[in-house]
C-alpha cells in the first residue's frame, strides 16, 4: 500500500460539484421531458384542464358578482317607498336617513332610474317588462351600510323604526332575487373551487403517476446510480425539476386558454345574437394576481406530484 | 480491508446463499473468489457493496461495519469502491462517455477532466473508439470492458469484480487481468470472482473457494508462473 | 438427420392454442391492471371525468328542455289576445282557428291560467311578479303546429290573416324569452358535447400514454416475446383488453357519480333553501340508453387508447 | 441449413460488424463460431434469427431466404429456432416456469404438458428446484442455464447459442456441452458461438473463425479427444 498513488479526491465529502450537478439536473430534466414529451403532455394537459376549470368558474362568478354590484351600487340596504310616494314623504325619509350616522351614505333612485338600470343590466328580462303597462319599480333609497353596523344589535331596532317612517313600504337588506343572483355567483365560486380542486388533485395524481411510471422506466438506471455512490438528491433533482416544468407549462397553458375563451366569448357577445348571458358573464378578465396564482397552483401540483412519487420510490427500494 | 465474520445470507426458506462464511482480505491484497455456479460469489460481492444486508454475522469493509452504516453514508462509502457487475449495469440511455462522466460527476471529478480521464481508461481496455456508442450498440465483451473501465476510473481503494472476463476471449482476458494487477500494484485492494481456473493458475494469487455457500479450503497460493514484477506481465499482451 | 425425433408439433401453423392464449390474455390484462393499479386509476379517472362532464351537461340541458316543454305544452304558436278581449272576440278567434286545418289543434289559456303556470314553473321570478299590481299575462291560444306546416309558404299569409282577426294582439312562433331558454338549453348541450368531447379525447390520449408507458416498461419483454416467435396478436391482446377494462370502469364510474350528483341535487332541492335552479334542472335522470351510451363511450375511449399506442409501437420496432 | 452468401452488416459509418461473410452449415451439423470480442459472432446469430437484416448479401436458413421473409411469417420461422442469447433475455416478471410456459404456449404445446416438460428440461440443467424463482433471484450461471433450457424445449430444428457457458464453471460447461451434443444427435443443427478454446478443442467439431468481421480460415476439424458416440460423453459429467 506504501507509495500507492491515490487519485481519489482528498475530500470525498465534497460530493458532486455544484456546477456539474445542477447542469446535470437541468439537462436531464429537459431531456426526459423531450424523450417522453407525449407523456409529459398528459401531465401538462391534466394540470391545464384543472386550472382552466377553476379559472372559468372564478371568471364567471367574479363577473356575475361584479354585475350585481354595478347594478345595485354598493348599497346593502334598500328602502322601498310607496310607489306613489309624495315628494314630502321622500324628503321625510331622506331626513331620517341623514340623521342616523350608520345610514348616512345613501342615494335616491327614482322609479325611472330603477327601470332604466334594470333594463340595462338584465336585458334578457326586458320582454317580461315590456308586457307591463306601467313601470313596476317603486322609488327607493339605496343605503351603504358597513357590515359591522349591520351586525350590531341596535341596528335591528333602527330598521324597525325606519320601516314605520311615512311613505316607506319595505326595507330590505338586499333584494331577495338579487340575493339569489349573489347566491348563484357564490355557488358558482364554490362549485368552481370544488371542481377545480378535485381536478387539481386528479392532476397532481396524474403527474405522480406519470412520474412513477417514468421512475419505473428509470428504475434500473436509478439503482445503478445508487450503486456507484450517487446521492439521493442527485438522483431526484431531475424528477422534481421535471414536475416543476410540467406544472408551469400546465399553468401557463390554462391561463392562455382561459384568455382565449374570454376573448372568444366577448367576440360572440358583440355579435348579432347579442348579449344574453355573455354580456355580463364575460365583462372582465381575471385580475393578474389570480392568473399568477393559477400558474403557481400548476407548479405546486407538479412539484407535489414528483414529490409524492419520489417519496414512494424511496420507500420501496432497499437502497 | 474486508472482513467477513460468520456471515449467513438467506433469501428465503429455500435458498441459503451463504452459510457461516468467514474470510479476510488485507489492504493491498489481490484475492480470487471461486466456486461453481450458484456457490454465492456474487452474493459476497453484493454484501461488500451493501447492495444486500447479511441475515447473520458482521461485515467490515475499509474499517466500516456495514450493519451500522447509515443510509446517508452509503453513497460516500460506495464511492470508494469500484465494482464490475456480472451483468455490467451500464446505463443504457447514456453513451459510454456519459456513463463514465456520470460516475466522475458523482466522484467529484471536475467536469473539465472528464474527457481526458474517460479516454485514458477506455484506451486501457481498447475501446477508446467507441466513446459515443450506447451500451446496446456494443458486443457483450465490449460492454464488459466498459464496466471494467468504469470501475477503475479514479483509482478506488477497493476493486471488486464479478466474472470480469466471462465474455472475453483468452487474449483479452489476459489484458484485462493485467489491468487489475496494475491497479493492485498502485495500491488498490482487488477481489475478483471468477471460474476461469486457467487464469487463477497463471496469476497465482490467494484463492477463496466457495462451495454451496460455504468457504472451502483456502487453497494455498500456488507457485506463480508469473512473478510479481510488472515487466514480465507484458507476455499477457500489451495494453 | 435420419431417425431424428421431431417433437415439434406437426402443424406449427396451428399457432398458440385458443385456450392457452385467451386464458393468457385475460390473466395478463388483469395482472397488469393490478400491478399498475394506481396508474390504471389515472386512465379510469380521466375517462370518468370526461364522461361525467358530458353526462352532467346532457342531464341539465335535457331537463331544461323538458321544463320548457312542460310549461309551454307542445304549442309552437302562441296567439296572444288583447288583455281585455271580450268573450265574443275570443269565440271569433276560436272559430278562425277551427276553420284552418293546420291550426286546428289548439288550447285556450286564460289570464289566470297563464299566471299560475308561470309561477309554477319559474318560481325564481316570482318576486318580480309580486311587485306587480296586476296579472301581466294576456289570454292566449296555444296552437300545435307541425313543423312541415310552419315551413310552408302559405303559412306566412295565414299568420298575417290571423294577426288581423279582431281581438288578436300578437302571434308569435314561440315567445322570445322561451326561445331564449331553449337556446340556453341548446347551448348547454353543445357546450357539454364540446367539453365532454375534448375531455374524451384527452382521456383517450391519457390512456394511450399510460399504455405507451407500460409498453415502454414491457418493451424488453415484448422484444423477447417476438424473438421466441409469439404472434403480434398474442403480444397485443392483453393491452387491448386492459384498455377495454379501463374504459368500462371509467364509464361505469361516471354514470355512478352522475347518479350520485343527481340524488344529491334533488336532496338539496327539497331542502329548506328550496328550489331555485335545481328544481327543474334535476327533475329526471338520464334515460338508460344514454347511460349505456356513456359506458360504451368509455369502452371505446379505452380501446382507442390501446389501439393508438399499439399501432405506434409496432411502427417503432423493426421486429 | 444455414447459408451466408457474401453477407455484410454495417451499423453505421464507423462500425462494420461483418465484412463479406460466406459460410455454410449442413443439416444436423454441429459448428462452433469463434473469434475475439467484437468480431461479429453475435451479429451472425442475430442475423440468423432475423433480429437484424444484412446490409448486403443473402442469408438462407432452413430453406427460407430471410430477405424475402414476410413479417407475418416471422413468428412461425422463429418458432423453429431455439436461441440462447448472450444476455439471456429472460422475462423478468415471470417465474422460470412461466418463462418456459410462455414459450410453450407460443409453440403450441398443450397447457397440460407444460409442467412436465418444464421440469424435464430444467432437470437437465440441474435447476428443477428453482421452478418458481424469478430470474433476478438467480445467479448469473443459473440464469444462463434457464436460457439454455428455454432454447432446448420442444426440440427445435436449429439451436443457436451465444456464449452459452460464459457464466458457468468448467464442470457445468461440460455438462451443458453434453446437452447440446445430445440435442445434435437427436437431429437438431447446432451453431455455437464461444471463445472457450479448451471446450472447442475437447468437443472437436468444425470451427468457423471470425476476425474483425471476416471469416478466417475454417480450421479443419481437429482430431477429437472424444469420439462421437454418446457413451463416452459421460466423462464430461452426468446430467
Ligand atoms: N434475490 C435472490 N432471491 C433468492 N435467491 C437468490 C437471490 N439471489 C441469489 N440467490 C441464490 O443464491 C445462490 C447464490 O447466488 P450467487 O449469485 O451468489 O451465485 P454465484 O456464485 O455468483 O453464481 P454464478 O457463478 O452463477 O454467478 C444461488 O443459488 C441463487 O439462486
Ligand atoms: N446496434 C449496433 N450498433 C452499432 N454497432 C454495433 C451494434 N451491434 C454491434 N455492433 C458492433 O459490431 C461489432 C460486432 O459485434 P458482435 O456483438 O457481433 O461481437 P461479438 O463477436 O459477439 O463479440 P463478443 O464476444 O464481445 O460478444 C462490435 O464492434 C460492436 O460494437
Ligand atoms: Mg454470480
Ligand atoms: Mg457477442
């Protein structure tokens, strides 16, 4: 043993050199994506579909809520007057509202204004209105109430007092059917979250399985790598990176497709068959933080998929 | 360097590959492991690389007790060993060069040295012209030589080779033996499983004989036809 | 060579014996489904999601159409009378209709009946009606017209004549907003077919890729089988059967889940929050031929996936 | 039985595995194919099985010109050949018995006979006790013997074996040679690639020698130490 030339690195603990290893990671991950590109596309497609579903529901419910908001202003309290309320009665109600600090932010909506607003925002119900001989809307005050005020106990008695003011017909915290529209919007959001969530889990599951299958394909190779002394991180890096790329592509694809749908729907909305639903369901695109969140969700799903299958594989092999 | 204390390896109720095996190999020694097919030669080599764990007994390699070796230490431990597998275990989707380069990356050889080292070690097994071929494009003997080249790269402390000349003709086998002997002279401990009696006879080193999982008589070192000095090795063929 | 015992079968053309081979098919297919059960589940899940989407849209649009039908009867022509039409005028219109053979199948709907019908079938619009002081619906005749009659040229002049009969206010081939509801139902069907179709393609694609990956895993094995003289049918049988099973499971799962959703929605509909959309969107489940068609679609997708990947693999390998 | 007419096999610009090879093997003959590693032995065997197609020249096997063999006829053609592959090519996810059973299904052996036949042929290579093991659970030599058993099942017209004793010790090699000789006596044509000179010498059959893809001198049949009668084969070891 004396005089033996030892060319092994003096510090074997140094392990794989950063440059070599990270270069290998990226190179390997990209190569695998390319070699199994059609399979990667399944993972990417699944993520895209999941996020697209989620995004579509978010888009529609967001716009629906916004349409309701726009029509109703931001009032949460509607004070309906008698349809034939006199100017004096109206002035009386106005005075009452002005006196109460929690009701001081209000706006008067005349019968004509109400009719116009309704027609503008709910074009599809116009034929029903057209059948009527007279304007069915009463004059009203739309009052902005903070939710803190609305929740307080004295507020109920305040409303009771308001209800008996001369000329007041009814006081509603949101119209019932507007509330229903809101409820639809909320149901849509929830359905979207649930459906998107389920699909997102399915997507992560798909990625996990696609990667598990590639792990099977690479199993022999991975065993060989272990036997020549490669660290687990060296072996797994490319897989994680692969999941990351797949997720990112899926997320970007989903946002792109959603935008395509949005533009398409708007193009339809301005077409001759005009308006019906599309008009207010597709008025604005998702705000960009939401879009970014969708892409981030894709990346998370991708990483999660890789991580799951890696964890599993390390449990399987005796090393 | 290698110590087996009463090692038994059972795979299942029916196959007991090793039965109370005790043997020892010194640092810098060159030892042959022989025995008929199924005697347990590969099992011993796999135990040394900690590819398998013994059912009973203790194994100490390079001062480390393999039973207490933690999972995280395994890669570092294995990097000190160059192993030639009976089934080669080359990565099929990588070229010969990439196979060697990957091992060098793992061993911490700077990337700029990879090309030079790979060429040198393939030159020794006469395969330098196949640097960019994939393993399935090589003949059986050529794959075996790549596996040998990979094991020898960067001079490991311990070289264990499983039937490294099984697919080679006698002339090439002699060349390859010469390479192992030179690595041994440079200081590596060598443990070599083979059933080529002629080669064992000619090389004239210590032999551990296995028979149905038991160590038979350690045949005393026969009078070597070839003395230990490098010069005369040349009669085996030149590298 | 003389006297050599030849134990090779006298007729090598007999090939693999039916029993042995088909037994091997089923055994292999089931074994693979089991070994790669989690991966198979991805394929099954994808098919189920695709068919579920399709099924949901079919269910909703079917029920929507049915609700519209039920409310409007099967009349396609509405003859609206003046709101204050006299009995004599009504009798005149009735006589006119009776005289024309193509209009002879009609039914009189009084103002009250129209109001009740509307309230019954469109409960969610009741609050709007409640705001009105009087019944907005005119009396009408609902006339069943065959589409062949409606398309004929003299029909237009007949309608023009009908329009000027005393007491007739308007003649409409379908109310505009009922037509809109129908259009929504149709849009839903189309959206469902498109979305379901896209997802079904995605599902077949997923299966193809899952099977392609398993083919990769079995590639060495398949090569060995070829080298020992196995026919392509022997090699591929199990893969086709695997696709068939996956598709069938996906289809059954989809129908099962759809039925679950249907029961769930009905349970919600009878709950305290009552009715809103669910009431008429989920009145009846898919007719069973449609359900069967969904399962058949799953099987087709599964077989198609296997077939695609098998065709590919045979192109790749030199044999 | 086997005719090569001026066969050349090029894989790519750099590797020409065979160069204008012409040779012939009669029905019922027993021929050795030798040559150093990379000489083209495996390539010749792969060409015979039509795993590869020649770049130039004609190959006729068992009366069939392989160039004109249609894809649909390939399975039937291959069923007449029993091949021992250099890398064994066992199906890893099937047990030894299932491996044999699959081949028998393909060959049209009635399922009820599978067990009996598999046992008989494994008995001949001394592996009947490993019927239910999976290939990765066998030693290298054991896998090789399973590959031999698979090739011999149901007495093929032509047996081609690539380095069938590369992983076997000399005693077992002799046993295995005996099996091939017996199959030959039963009427099978045998073509055997090997570089075990000792074995060639002892068996004393015709040798086709390859060197860098060219057929060298067909060494004349050496005076056999062992005559052709079965009785004396027993000195090689008993089955
Ligand atoms: N994973 C396993 N499961 C069950 N039995 C095994 C396993 N691996 C090896 N064996 C058995 O252990 C015994 C010894 O195997 P080993 O591979 O060590 O033999 P060997 O001496 O290398 O033989 P060869 O010269 O044929 O390679 C054999 O009988 C083999 O069948
Ligand atoms: N698919 C391939 N692509 C490129 N070259 C190949 C391919 N297969 C074989 N070769 C080359 O052809 C030559 C002959 O190979 P072959 O496998 O026939 O050798 P052999 O005589 O069987 O050697 P050994 O004794 O080592 O098995 C070798 O140099 C090999 O590298
Ligand atoms: Mg071994
Ligand atoms: Mg070869």
